[in-house]
C-alpha cells in the first residue's frame, strides 16, 4: 500500500463516534395541497439561522461514500461568504488533516503524512474526502440549520399538519412543525438532499446529507456557536516547507470514491 493511500485511508477512520443516529425523518413526496401561508411559515423557520455569518462547531461524521465507511470528528469554522477551516480530529496528537481557505481557494494539509493539496476549490477537496461537494456557504447554512441557504420563496404545498414544501428558487426547502413552531426540516437541490433530525431546544443536532446514490453521511452537531468572531488566520494553513505536493486528481483517486477505494476495503 502506498503512502498516499495510507494517508487517505486514515481520513476514512478519523475517530470513533459512539452515539447512534436517531431515526431519519422521511421527507414528504407527492403533490401535496396548496398552503397559502407558506411565506410566513418559511420566515418563522429561518428566523434563527438566516442571519448566520459565522459558525463554529464540532461535527461527528459517520456514513459512507461509495463502498467506503466514513467516521470521525471534525472541528469546523466557517465565515461568510467563503472562509472555511476543517480539522480532522485524532484521539491523540496533531490533527489528521487541516483544510482551510477563503474566496474559493483552499489548501489541504495531511498533517501526519506531510502531504499538501494547494490552490483548489474547497468544495472539490471536501468532495474528494467525503463524496459530497459543499461550498463553504452551503456548509455554513447546513450547520446553522437553514438547509442549503435561505432564499425568497414562491410557492408552498402542505403534507399533513406538520410538513410544508416551498420552492426556494434553486430547489425545495422542507419545513417541519416542531413543538408548535416551523423549522427547516430539510432541503433538496439535485443531487444534494439534506434532512434534519433530533431537534433540541428548537435546533436540529443531527443532519443527514445525501448526494444521489454516491454518499450518505450523518453529521452530529455539538458545541455550536453562531456569529462568533473568527480570526482571519484561521483560514490559512501553516504548511511545512518539506510537505510533498498532492494533486486534487490524486486525492480523488485515493479518496473514498476513487479507483484505490476497493484496495482499502481488503
């Protein structure tokens, strides 16, 4: 097994997440019935999250990308519109990886293998690692509880008393009534689907993210802080001068959906 494959295999097993996922809600399907009060319901659902400009959180990750099982903990800091820092937490010692960048340009350092991917879109790096392409803005919105982004809505359909689907201009946002209040229950924009679960004190602590039949990932959100100050230096990576370059194509080929993924299952 090559050094490159070992490093990316480690990412697929960052750290054990002990908690079991709660049951995943099923998003409604079918045509539903007209819901004239959709705009008010949507405004209520996104009231607490649409003003999020930064998020800090610990994300417990589990699930699969292709045939590869993913499990780990990621310290997360994101600042609108496009600042991102993700650290793969190891049980001991330095982070397994650090991904950081801003304005559509990011660096990934595989700290323990001393490999580095430079100057790539952050969503391309995230996709290579997990099978899900999320921009910093999308990930901020997902973690803050606004699905794939708060937008103006133009239509609403009800599915029973507790679910409403609204057209948000780029896809569908699903509203769910939780303890008498509308919350964002999920979102769908091909090929991504986001479903929220485990609402505590009104906020969802679990997010299920799917991308077609490729990846199915659960994020458990803890230690969430919204609109805390994040130093700009957080979006930089201190790369050792002797770090060995790794291309995004090599990262993809060695990642959970790449041609070497089957080798890691053996």
